[in-house]
C-alpha cells in the first residue's frame, strides 16, 4: 500500500491508535541538525510526529557528507536546518517542519518559547549549548531527551524536572588545558605546538589580541614563573610590525618572512639567553629562513642517537616506503619536509593577508574547515616542532587535534537516534517507570546497557532551584521591584546573581534602585535569589517581556501568582567524633582580648574554661550576628555595652 493513508499503518499497529493519534499534534523541538540530528529528523518524521521545529546555527561542510545523509555536495555552505527540512519533508507529507537557522542561546528563545513544545530532543555536540538547553527545559518544565556519540560509543538520557537527575546533576569533565609557559616557552609534545599555533600565534597575527595580556595576567596569578612571564610580555609586544605588514598589500611575501624571523629566530634566541631555563631540558634551535629555502639548514640533536637532520631530512638511514608507495599516500596524510612546511607557512600567510588587506574581514580565527587557517596552523606547529626537537604531524593529524575532532560513525548515530525516539515515546505515554539511561558500548556481547534513572542530585544548582517567571519592561523595572516582589512579605536576607555576576547582597543593595536594562538583565536572562543563611532553596527568576495587550498605565512588571515558595534545605547531619577531644591542661595567660565563659559560676580551674576571642566589631548583618551567637560568640554593639552576669571579664 503506497498511499498516504497506508504510510502510517505500521506505526499505528506498533504504537497503538491512541498514542499514534496524539503524535500528529505533538510539538517537538529538535536542536541540532548534524550527525545525530539528520538521523533523528528522519526518524521523527517517519514515526509521525506532526509539528517539528528544527534549529541549528551551522552550515554544511564538505566533511559532513560522509555521515549526514540529508545533505548533498550542492548543499555545501548552506544552512543545515533549512536543507535538512527540505530533504526530510517529502518523507511524510503530513508532517510540518519549521527550520530555524539560528543560535539556541539567543534571547528570543526564552522560557515561554520552550513552553510551547511538548518535548525537546537534543542532538548537540557542544557542552555549553547542551547545558543551556538543559536549564531552559528545567525552567519550562518540558521533558528533554539528551544524547551524544563518540566513535562507537553513545548515550541517551531522558530528563524530567523533579523526577530524574538533570544534565548538570553530575559535573562534566573540563577540557584539558596547559600552562601558559609550557605552550609559549617550553613545549615538549606536538599538541603543545598545535595549541600555540592555533590559540596564540593565530590571534597575534590575525586577531584582535595584540599582547595576550589577560592570559599572562592569569598565568601570573596561578604562580607560573615570573621571569618567563615578563619575557613573554616583551615577546608579545613585538608583533606590531608583523601585524601591520600582514594587513597591508603584501604581494612579495615580506610579511610572512617578517613573522617567521620574529617567531622562529628572534624569539627563540631571546629564550636561549635565559640559561637557567635550559639546565634540565634540551634547548630549542633558531630556524634560518634562507638556509631552509636553500635546503642547507641543519639541526643537530644531542640525544641517544646523536642524529642530525638537513632541512628536516634525517642523515641516518631509516625505514621508508618506496616512492611508489609514498605517491599513493593521501596528500593530507603525508608528512612534509622542513622546506615544504616553510613554503606552506608563507603561502597561508599570503592568502590570509589578502583577506585582511581587502577589507572584507577585520580578524580571522581558526576554523578546521578553512583551508588557509588549517595550512597556517599545520605549518607553524611543525616549524615549532622542528625547533624544539618534537615529532611533526601531518595536516590530517593537525586537523584532528586542533579541531578537537571526535571520530563520528554513521551507524552509531543511527542507533542512538532510534533510541532517542523510543525514550521520547515513553515520555509522551508518561510511562516514567520504563525510562532508561541507555549506553551504546564497545562490547560485542553486550552492545547496549540500560540503567534505571537516578533521582535529582539535592545539591544540583540547576534542577533543584525553584523557577518562576516575571514579565516586565526592563527599561522601567528596577532590580528591587523584581526581588522584593518575588519575595513578597518574606524579609529574609538574600543575595542576587545574574549568571556569574553578583548584583546585590545583604550588605550591598545599591543596585536595587537601578533598572534591569541598566544592569543588562533583559529578556531571556535569569536572576537567582539566594538565601543568605542557606536554609531555603534558590529562586531562579526568568525575565520575559510584557504581553502586547498590557496597558501602558499599568505597572511595568507582572509578578507570578502565586509567589514561589522554595523548599527548606535539608542540612546533612554532623558526624559525631569517634573519640571525644581531650581538654587542654595548659592555662592561658590573661589577655585583654579573652572572654572566659563560666556558666556555673563555680571555682573550677581555669584550665577547664573555654577561651574565646572577641568577634570583629564591624559586622552589620543580623544573620551573621545570629550565627555568631549560635557558635557561642558574643558581639557587642558598642564600646559602652555591658556583658551579661554569667560572663567574667579578666583584665
């Protein structure tokens, strides 16, 4: 049966008529149209989900075509969301696909927008975007199915507010970083040279950061070598001439030679002048531009083999492939000679210089799919590797390392996409007992493993917050209007935050009279109201715009009704000490700043009395005073205050 009516017979038989009839009205948000997203879009279309919104900010690259089967070569450089919707639409004419070429973090995609969907399916490869979608779904209380793949491995995780843990309940590993001095002065691995070329040299020559001052300031705070930091500051300031030459008309390659001599000759000679740095490590070798081009440059390495290389070619016999075999190697997978790396360095700078001098762009950043920037990073990192005696890498290896490429396999994406739809169907049925966290493993005997979902982490700063919404005009609404309005009659002390910014606390409320707009708290952002005593949960306020029907004469904000009531936090029990502490038998010498507590007014030896220091005089917060009193400390309001009768002051 090939008619449109017969198209859904199998799905109806499997899902049942009740659930199948609901699918046509189910509103799905699919975030991401890449490897997982293409497979997932095909699946939800063929399953019969009727109203699909597909959002992605990326464009199609040639390297996507081996696993993202909704795209063809003619689609390269076009929006992934738009092309995917056009390709998948004919699979099921009854489905409505709304493609959006945009960033999910843009302010118009706020809590109200997320609440217009019945379910959200994540097909993202970006940690920051995944955390953002997780928070928006927790705030909107919309179920989310999270997913990801890495080579042969994959995971699907359904998330429901207050029922399961969220994406942020378990801390995610942070990307590996390297000390600044290692990257800039003493590299020892190929990745150090690649990071230097991509993150430092690229920015110095083609970006905005002329002196990399902030990075060096942070390195200094972290306690890295002060002498090296000072030297690196001088080194960074010397890029001005090379930057100017690159941004001018540069037909003869003068800018490339200038940049080479500064980075691979002058800067290395400057480092060699710091003899203490090379006591326990092999010193680098300055590179000679003309000698490399003439193929007379020689590097001698003092190692176990005492080997030497002439223009990047070893003088010792080594095993090598035949000429015919080398010719068969792919271009990007062949190691370049020293001269070839230098020629690639010059040509890439010339190409990038032409872009800047034309005025079409002001800065250029590394992009693994941009041939010129990839050529530059490949050549620069290999030249630096030669100078420091480090193994060089092929263009393909540099692309993998610099682009943080995780091998993607079409079959893995297909399996994970199918599992996403199965978990989504459980969510729509509200069969919460059947939800599972599913892992695709590298085990032929047990390729799939399922785990019962965990409950929310009580300490999670995302899903354990109490979410509410305030509609307002940020130009007329003050921070105090929102905070005091949301708290109502509750006069407890709170701190107010927006992302990582502190906007107010009990001892500093100057911003309460400022408008939200002046504080850059606008639509789509969140305010966190944190209990200063830590006894109640955090209230997170989503800021939204006023409806178009709101009267101009009415207040500039609409508070939630009812007001949010955060739960009381459960404090973990204090473990009892295994052995009671022994009382000190030493007597303290009398001191003007010592208060001895004598509750029983007895004549016990002073050795058994508790010694307490006076509190600091300038503590204005009542909650802090109360906490001190609970700890047995006494705070005096003024110099003339008298202590109670059960306190003896020794003068």
